[in-house]
């Protein structure tokens, strides 16, 4: 007979965990996603635009990649990989960056990780001391939580729709002299917008200028974490740029966040990589080695072979971009048609990633006082599930939401839009 331990636990006690853990907020996105799963399990019809993930039915991984994993498992590639990643994959990433981005890095600049999240944690943990200042725009993904875990001082730069929720050099410049880390992301989660080459170059030049001044007085440099995990998913005429290609002098200060998760709909494979200055990458390897944040070996073997197959990569990405574009365009055109009809909704034309940014201008109408009120109304009345910008650090109730298309079909979107329109008409009548 098993020993029943349940009666011993009693009420939860906050004094059993440390100060950092007590103050850490859980993911609002994951909480909302759990709510949606429960509704779907109950048989509710829901157009799920919440999570930044992919339905394997709508977006399967490349067939050759899946076959490569199966072959690697069959060959017994199931033990620990090297802490910095399989040599073949590091070399493959090195060639991929040179071929696709025009950036030629030494092999010591490449570190393989279990997806992109350990990279972000590794950057924060490796370069920051408690009390150091981190500058990042809001909305953005999870910088506030990582800063909290590191005991860092956050400087949040509020962006606006006029600039596609991308920061400008004018907004950032007043904060850079005290900063140790600047965090940028393009295409941006949650907005699906991209930084312009002009804006990126101006920011990069300002960072280089700041570091020249610091070097002259023997101060630690300002570093840039550039998250471009969605860089292969650009829409229309949008062009992805990197800080280093525009301002090569930034290379000693810039760490990239990247991987297969978004480009190849492979979120569950957990293969990410970072490329950056060897001095930083070496320390990140040590930090992440202690937490076992390496990608599974079989997946590393398969990804290495896949990335070197340039025709297969190109063919998959062409299809991937088309399918993402179909969904984002259907959403944007549907919401834009509602706005043209006088309804209180606005969406920003999609530029990249798998996200559309939309504003439901319903605050103050029909008793709706918060983004949460709007979210619940659309979910309950229209089966339309989305995530408010509060989940991305922008705490004001503004009516702005992220809509993610990775888990839905075009038909799902087209079926949901009339329900959304009906709700909006009911609110404003």
C-alpha cells in the first residue's frame, strides 16, 4: 500500500522558496493557453490565436529533417552531446550564417542550445551582475522576467504603433550610458513588425560610439542581444537586417538568438544556437553546461545535415512563408474590412514572424474597462482567442493584442471573422 503524503503538504507556503522565485510572475501566455485547451476539450469552437507555436497538422517540420532524426536515433545517437554542441552542427550553422546572412564568424563563435530560451538566459546570466541595467523596448518577449531572475535593473522603453512598436535611437539613447545590455528583436514577438535598416543602423552606430567612450575610460562595454529567431519569416517587401551587417564594428558586442523552432516549425525539437563574440560564447557554454541546456543529440545530427542542404532549406522556407502569409493576410484583410465598415478595430499590416497586431477599440464601451474584459468577450462570444500586450510588458490597457497564426488554418480564420464582426456590432450598436 502506497504511503499517502497529500495530507502532509497543507496550504502552500511562500517561505519555502527564495525571494527571487516568490517575486517571479508565471507566463500569462501559458496561462491563457491552458484556458483555451480546457475550452476546446469541452467541445467549444475556438480560433486559437494565442500561442507562438505551430500545429503539426498545419505546419509539419521538413520531411527530410524528421527522417534524419529517425535515422540518428536508429544509429544510437542518444548519449550526451558536447556541451557546446555537435561539431558538425556548429560548422553547419557557421556555413549557414555565411551563406544566408553574409556573416563569416569563427567556429568558436557558435554555441548550440536546447532551443532559444537558454540562449537568452545564458546571455543575461553570463554578462550581468546584480544591479546592472538592462534596456529593452516594450512590448517584447519575457525581458522583464529574465531581468527579474538576474536581479537586474530594467529600463523599459515604451514604443508606439506609429513606429511599428520598434524602438528608435532617440528613444534608446538617453538610457544607454548606464546600460550593460540592450535587448532587441526583429521580427518582433509580439507584433510581427520589423525594424527598418535605417533605424537599426542608427542604433548600432550609437552603441559603437558609446563603447568607444567606455573603452577610453576603461569601463565595461554595452552589449547587444539581438533576437532574430523569426528572421526567415518575412512577409511581402519587408527585408530582415542584422546589426552586424549594417555596423560591422558591432560584432564584438552583439550576441544573436536563433534556432530551428520558428523557421522550420520545429518548436519541440529544441535545437537553438547563438552566434557572437568568442569571449562571451565561451562563458555562456560554461554557464549553460551546468544546467544541461544542450539540444538532444539525434536532433543535432539531423539539423546539421539539413542546414547544409541549401535547396531543401530554401524550398521549405518558401512554402512556410507562403502559408504563414496566407493566414496573416486573411486576418489583416478581415479586420481591415471591419474597420472600413466603421467597426472599432485596427490591425497593422504584417511584416514578419507569425503574428498580427490588432487593436480592439472597445475600452469604455459596454462596460469594457480592461484588455482582459475585451479578451474574455471575444473568447466567450466569438470563440476568438488572443493575447493582450500586458503579457509582453506593456501594462497599460490600450486595446492592443497579439494574434498568432501558427496553430490555425485559413478556414479557421475565415470561420471566426464573422463571429468577431457580430460581437463588435453588438457592442457599438
